C-alpha cells in the first residue's frame, strides 16, 4: 500500500526557515519521480519542486528558486524540502506526491487519477 506522510509544518516568521519531511512506504523510492506541491486557500495546487531520480535533476517553481531545496534519502525512504527566507506568500498546505512513474516531473496537471498524495502539512508564514 502506497503511503506518503508529511511532517514539519509550523508557524514561522517571515525570513525564517523550515524543513519539511515526507516519509514514503509501499514502493521503492529510488525508482520514481516525486514532488512537493502546495495549495494556499482559494488558489490552485501548484508544484513547488520535483525530483527526477534517474538523472539527478530537481526542478523548482520560479517563486521558490534559490530559497527552497529538495532532497531525498532513498535508503531511508525520506524526501525533504528545506525552505529558507520564507515569505507570507509561502503560506499553504504542503504535500508530497508521486504517480510511480518516470514521467511525473513532466506532468503539467495534477488533478488526474493515479497520483498518490500525502495528507499535507500546514506552513504559515506570519509575524
């Protein structure tokens, strides 16, 4: 059974840092693409970053480039999102997700069936 469980969300002041974690089970993390997404109230879900494990490439949304870093520890079955220089506009529920394919990072829509999502973790950036 595929499961993804996010943790690490919190209330943080602007300029602060957080590290989100995603624990995965039920599949071999090494093989597949996996991404971090976020959804703010009243807004569509957007992809924050996506890791293409086959060639080591990680893509980032323009809004987080230079501030967020995604990493993965395949042996521990963990995926991380280090978030620095946080801004109020980073406030959202953050999710990790995969569709157990080698093309997940190439997708441009995420409302299709077959994607496995975690339950999300709330990040609030406010003074």
